[in-house]
């Protein structure tokens, strides 16, 4: 009873888990699994985008007025930050495939830093002022303190709906960024202690896929909330 | 590892062969296992528990409805009981039942793989499922939920002051658990098939599981975000579904049914898959029109995403929307009809053995047929207007989800029980329970069709405004008793068989399929060597099989072996 | 032509939709039965013929047959399309009220229907309509989703907050029919119902002209109070015993009433007047703001009649008000 291995997994490469035959099969499986997971993520955010479209469709004018309250330069800054982080992540994956541990670590560190920068901009410069103005759904005060008189004509209900969507969508995206930071820190730690888990480039590659997805979501969120046409 | 005993005298007689069941007996070896077969058993135990909880609630509902003014409960309690029944049965029994128990056990075995692609994620899915179930049960214990399983807003978001938040979060977690299972199945079926096991040699159960997984992958995230928003509406005062803010009151229904209609196919497709295996094995015939049946699964999965609006013909969506959803719904009739007719055709020129799984298989065809055809009433807009939200709908979806899914589940459980446990159950009791379920089921739900047509709305506690409904409700409740016995009976004889059942050989039914080529119960890593598949699917031969009575032969062999000892 | 006598398993046909509806229902039912029985017969036949041990010819079993597959896909599809076409046409007719329809407004709230006739006459949980006139209901909910359903008319439409929905029908029979809420709306969902009372056009005109008064010209104040009690379905909430919806009013007169603000008062005519007209000024302990305000609906005469009627409820064990509205079709 000492060993849980009963039979014939007499194989091979210690990197290959018992359920797989070859490293190639294992790598393929992980990549297919990751893409399948990203499909669920697309549907997850897709549901939110669907709601957004429905409501924007029926409140074009009011949504336009409300969007002026959001600062597009900050949004643009965040877009740049995330695009940069996608680039650094791609570099990290490149070096992971070559097993260049040092540059891999540096690029992953940069990615984590940029991601944290994104969250700082988002929370400190965008969410916090809204909190102060009473525009959090659970701390709702409308029109309260708004930047332009145009907004005074927006019905409180529509404003709350807009902000609900804004906080739900950017918040959910923010949670994904946060999870990304946590994952990357774990990856960096495992790489540092030379864990066998990250000997292959695959974990870095999979995280890279996730990170590009998170970036992509923001690429949609930015114009939808910050750059509405009149 | 173990075979070093040669030459050493007085070694204790080698015990039973190692299999996944006796490979580690500690609780930790079960709770931390990554073996898909053990996880399947964990799921089996958990969904049986939830079935018991949901079934008890169903019994209470039926008992209460025997009188137009109720018997035991206040309105609020009654509402909580039927919500409990719905939430537990849908999210914690029907959706996971076949994929997570039978699928988990069989997908790697049928693929000829040692395990699913991601065994740890598989275990995680069970823990997530159990946490979700725990929250749902906790919600019931802390006072219950009175929204019904559909959680329609604005009642659930703004008006109900019951434990909706907890239950919604439980449902959210259950969704994640099925996403994990879905990803696992898709990757396993894509990447881990044994050499020679081409797509068109796959057992149709795997095709069904594949289609199911696609639905899970595409649909479940949408219900997850919907429930999350509902959760945020209650906790963070978010306002997305709130009509008070000018939100669309029907939007939640769209989001909800976008998942929950395909979810019906999550429940029924695996049952269809099980039925393929049963009908084919017990008729000793290759499934008639294999590729049509295989693709009809995918067609159902695809069309399933385009029909959600048929739940909303009277909910205030536009008339033209209704027309589109209705016609697409009619198209689903085609793949369903293909399946049914192909199963029947499979029996032609077979050598049909009426053993327990076959009774369940034929019962499935009968009940699913009624469920599917009564769907015509509800997919037709004008006809739906009168029947919508009445007991007709209740009866219809019970025929599909209970008649269909549970018949498939029970059939599968009986077919693969020898594989799972290495023991045979008493055949007579098995057949008896299959017949009790079939008869009891019809007794329960046929009166509900009638009372629904007469106009009894669903989710009604009191019906003193129309006391003529009482007679049908009493008939239905009587049927429930029979049905209940049919469901309880297997619990006893299956448990009994664990200890006293006759030992099953690797292939007691002489069935086709890789899972039957390994021992019963299978060893932890399923196959000693990777199997290579050389034959087409369902390579049965009714003519030569006619010479054998496999079950009897096995029994004789077992007796002979005992006699020798 | 297709009118069938009232069978116990067919709901009464009381609107212009009902006859065609039933024809459609039984057509689909015939298909359902045909396919179910047919398939089961095939299964039974195959089991009988090819069961293990039978001496049947099992040679050359077919593996697939494309012609057969096409046949059993296309034939059900065609049948389905015929049903669809019929239904689509019928559905559109159900959704398009004739121009000359009479408009009645419906407000659903937890757990009561408020109905308002063209000249302002109002009813609760009871709808009085003339026979043979197309009626269009314009409906909205004050809180959650509800659904307006009259089985004998074969009509149903959800009533939702924030948006008007519409339903129309034309009654063909004089009588009393069920009115149900079919969209789950909370605790008292199953009791959110009442009756649709179909009367002759002359009676309806007369009824409207008296402001919806059902009583005879020289009725006593108590009888008038009872009529009001029925018309506003007070008994729906104030039943034989206290429920979460409302307290029972039996034997209330002269008892002490305690309020949520800690005060109390003796239940007398003054109290009843306040509680009916301005129910939110003092709310009885243990209850929410569920009672509608009647200050716009009742005049002082009517309040007096109602309170006199309530007073009689203390004198009988089971007051007349608690039996359902008279003249149901059963």
C-alpha cells in the first residue's frame, strides 16, 4: 500500500504526467485546455457586453453625456500600459521557450509592474474620485457632485445603470488583472526556486495567453466607455 | 514493485488484485484523489445526497397539493420548498448527474486513457461543486429561498428577503464546477484517444459528452455572469436588471434562458449517449445510422443556443422575436427525431436481451418521446400562450429532464455498476425498479398535463379558486408514491450488492468498448498497456451472439470457479 | 362547428380564441399520441420478434440507410412547419386587437389585480366585461413580474414593471371564469387571482352607469358594504385567519389594535375610516405597507357602508364575505 502506483505507468520523462503518453501530447492538451478556458472567458465577458449593448442602444444620448465624466486620458494611459505589458509578456514567453531564465524573470517582473500600474491608475485616479463624488452604486448620490451641468439632466436611474455597468465591467476586468498579478508572482517564484513545474515553457505560455486575453478585453472596454461618438 | 515474493515461503496468499477501489483506504486517499474513477464515486455520493434532498422536497410539494388549501405549510414555506426542489435538482443533481458521475468514470476509459487530461482540475471541480452545494443547503437551513430556481428579477433582486444571495452564489459555484468538467472532457476527447480510436469509432456516449461539453463551455459562463450580477445587485446595490432605473425587466430572462435552455441539453444529451450504448449492447447490433446519431448530438448542441426565447412567448418580448425563436425550436425536432428513430431501428434484427439497463433504455425512449412531442405544444407560440407557466409545462419538462435524464442516469448506473464496483446487482430487483419508475412516472405526470391544460398555474400553493383541479393533483401524488419506491429501491439493492453481489467479470454484458477490456473494477491507471483499437464502433454480431446467454455463462463460470476453490 | 360539450378534461370555451385553440391543441395531441404509440408499438414488436432466443431471421442487418434517415428527418420537419405556420398566423391574430376594442387598464401588484374601466370604475381581483365585445387590456406591474391568465379564454400575458403589455379577447359566454396570476410573484402568488365576470352588454352598460354598483336600489347599508367588500376583494387579504398579507377582521370591532409606532387604539368606526383611507398612517404591528390606499376610490358614504358591514363580521363565525364571489361557473 506504500505506493499509489499499481501498474504500468512505467514511463519516461518525469515532466510528463502519468495520464499522458508523450510530452507533445501533454503540451497540446494544455494549450487546447487553455484555449477552451479562454472561450469560457469570452462568453463570460460576452454576457456583460451584451447587456451593455442593449442599454447603450436604448440610452444613446444619456450614455454619451455620462461618459464625459470618465477621463479618457487616464483610460488611454491604461491602454498603453496594458499594451506594453502584453509586449513584455510576449518577450517573457519568448525567453521561456529558450530557457533564458534571467530575461524571462525580468520581463515577467516588468509585466507584473505594469499590471500593478494599471490597477493604481484605475483605483486611485478613477475609482477613488468617483467614490468621493458618491457615484458608487452602494454609495449612491446623484447628481451630487458632477463635473458638467450637462449631467444634471441625466435621470438618476440611467446614471446609476451606467455606473453599475462601468463598475461591473471594469471591476471584473480589474479582478482579472489582479488574478494575473498573483499568477505571475507565483510563476516568478517557482522559476526562481527552479521548480520542475515551470521547467517547461508551457506555464509561461499559458499565462501569456491569459494575459493577452485580459489585455484584449480592455481594448474593447476602453472605446466602449471612454470614447463614445456623439 | 510487488512481485518480489517469488521464492519466499509462507507469503500470505496474494489478496485481491489491486484496483482503484482498494488502492488506498484512508479518507485522505479518497478526498485528495486525482483518479477520475474515485472522483466519479465522490460525485455519485454527493449527487445521490442532493437527489434525496430534492426528492424529499418534491414529495412534500406533492403531498401539500392534495388539498386546495394546503395541508401543512404556509405560503412562504411552500414557496421555499418548491424553490429548494428546483434549485437542488437542477443545479446539483440533473446537470452534474450523468457528466460528472458516469461521464467522469467512462470518458477516459472509453478513450483508452489513464485519466482525464487534468486530474487535479477534476478534483477541484468536485470541491467547487460541493462548496456550491454546501452554500445552497446552508441557504435552505438559514431560512430558505423563495424565488423558484429561475431567480427572475426584480423579485429576486429587489423584493425577496430570503437567502437568495447565498443560493445564487451556490449556483454560480456549481457552474464553475461544470465548466471544469467540460474543459476536461473536451481536451480528453480531442487529445487522449487511444491509437486507432478515430472520431468515427468513438462510442456515441463520447459524442454526446463532447456536445454536452461544448454547451457547458459556451453557456455556463453566461449564467455565471448573470448570477454574479444578480448577486452584486443584492450585495453591492448595483443596478443592471432593475426596472426602477429604467432597466429592462425581461433582460434577466434572456440572459437566464440563454444558458438554461441549453442546460436542458446538458441534462438530456448525456442520457441520450447512455441510451445509445444500452440499446446497442442489449440488441447486439451496431447503432443504426451511427454518423447521423453522432452529428445529431452536435446539431442539438448548436441549435440549443438559438432557441432560448421560446421560454418567453408571453413575457413581453416582441412578436417577431417570438416567431423566429419558434421556428428554430421546431428545427430541434429533426435531430431529436433522428435519434429516436435510429434507436428503434437499431433493435431491428437484433438479439434483444431484456435486462435492467435495457428496460431503462426503452423507458428512456418512451418518456423522452412524450417529453419531446409535448414540447411541440410549447414551441408553438399560440398554443404556448394558454399552456405557458401551467402544470402542462411542469409535466413537459419533467418528462424530458426527469423521464429522460434520470432514466438515462439509472440505466447508465445499472449498465456500468459491475464496472464501477465489480459486483452484479440482483437482476430481478433491477428490472422491478425500472418498471416501477416507468409506471410511477407516467402516473405522476400524465395528470399534470391534464390539469395544466385546464389552467392550473405552476408554483401554486393554493388552488381554492378552482377546486376542480384537486382530483388530478391527488392522482399525481399517488403516482409519486410509486415513483418514489422505484427510486429508493435501487439504493438498497445497489448498496447490498457492494458486499453480497456476485463478482462481475471484466465484461458481464459482453459489450463493445474499451472500458470492458480492463478489469472490473479497473485498476487505478485503467489499462495495463495502452489499448489499440482496430474495429469499428459497436462491433456486435446478433447472429452469433444469439448462441450465448452471457449473464448465465458468467454466473456458471463464477460458480465453477467457486467450486474449484 | 368545433364547439365541444364541456368535458372534464377540457377547459370551458368562453372566448373567440378558445374553439380554434382547442382544435390546434388536439391536432398536436393527435400527432403526439400517434408518434408515441407508433414508436412504442415498433419497440414492442421488435422486442417480441427479436428477443433473445426467438427464431427470427437476423441475417444481413442494415447498418444505415440514408433514404430512411432523410425520410424520418424531413417528414417530421414538414409536419412541424405546418404546425408552425398555423400557430404563427393564430399568434399574430392573438396579438393584434381589433381597432374598436374597449380598453381596460390593469395594474398588477403584490398580490392583487387592480382593474380600471373606461369611465373610471375600478375593481380589484375581479374583472367585469360585456359579452361579445373585443376587450383590450393594457397592463403594467407596480413591482415584480405578474401574468394575467384566463384559462377559459385561452389568453395569457405577462405583466411587467416599467413597460405596458397588452392582451385582448372577446368573451362569447356569460358566466364567471377564473383569473390567475401565472408568473411567480412571491409569497401569495397562488392567491393573486379572482374571477372574470362576463355579463350581457346591457347589464355591463347599466353596471358602468351606476359606477360599478352591484346592489339593488334599496339595499341596506350593510348590503352595500358587502358589495364593496366583494368588488374590491377585501376578503382576499382579510380572510378567516391572520396571514402575512393582512389581519383577519373577524371580531375586530371593539378590540385593541397595536401599531408599529408603539401606539394603540380601539377598533371603532373612526379607526376603520383611517385604516381604509390612509392605511400607512398607522400600520398594525407585524405588517408591511401592503394595503392599498382607498382615499381616492371611496367616498364617505361608502366608507360608512363598509365599516357597518365589517361590524357584522364579528357577529357570525364564518362571515358571508369569505365565501368566494357568487355565481361561479361551477
